[in-house]
C-alpha cells in the first residue's frame, strides 16, 4: 500500500473533489481521517505552489487546475 504522498497529484485532486462533493449527501465524511489527511496534503502542496489556501477561490482553482469550478 502506498502513502498519499506517493500518488500522482492529479489523482489525489480528483479523489478529493469527488469526496468533497459528496459531503451534502454523506455528512459522515466530515469526520473521515482519510479526507482530512488528503485535504492537509493537498493544501500543503498548494501552498508550495504559491496558493493562499485560506482564499476559497484560489484553493478551488488550484484543485481544478485552473478550470472553472463547479460545486466547490
């Protein structure tokens, strides 16, 4: 089994967006350690890319590789 850090960033972003998008239908995901760890890792990578993750627009844009964000 690999560590989160070992997976391609695009794959991690896609999985995060899918899980995050399910929060309204699956509120128990809010307590998921995996989702928290994934978000933390992605926010660290985004910050290293110069993204201010406290600004939702920048964070969402980075997650979606600069494409318009739907539902985030």
